């Protein structure tokens, strides 16, 4: 039975499409995210072949799959078809930690994207992490709000 969650797909889409030179298109019936329209790094799976899961299948650096599945099998699994390549399955239907999901998506991107895109990727991550400091003008000088 499908577990469609438009909010989850919207969040995944926002994270993936914020990465440099990333596009989305269906692949094997699932929304899939690609680097430079060539290599996929994340697929959004909704009840794939009746497995009852709402999940992501993500590329992963060597060793990550085993570590995550062993540490948290209720949230991570070895996905069919791509698991033998080290990809990781991430459950979205079990109270997901979105900060952790974002890290897994970033790791997937790094595992697939050309090295030339890494400076742009790191810039986008740095901009996101920097707190926005609002300044006010008071008597001709800039001050931080109190």
C-alpha cells in the first residue's frame, strides 16, 4: 500500500535541488535526483514493489552503508538493486531525523558528483550554516539587535 507523503518529497526535493548542477526526473517510476543530468545520487521510493516503505535510496561513500545499517536498522537498510554498490536505504516513514537525512543526501552527492563541483557544494553548505545577523542603523552606526 503506498505511503505517499507530499511533505517528505518536498523536503527531499528542496535539499537535493539546492546542490550544484542537480536535476530531478523520474527513473524507474520514482522521482530521482541527478548530478549534471547523468548520474543519480538519490531516489525517492514510495512502496517500491509493495515493500511498504517510504524511503530514499542514496549513493554512499565506502563503509557508510554497513555502519548505518548496523547502528540503526530501524532507520537504514540495504536497498534492492543498488545495495550491492554500497547504496543506503533511508526510511522516511519512521519519524525521520531531517538533519541526518540532509547529511546522508550530501554524502550521496559527494559520492557521485565530480570533484570540480565540490567547492560550489561546500559554499552552499557554508551559506546555509551561517547565522543571519540582522543589523539596525542607530545614529549612523550599525548595531546588532539585542
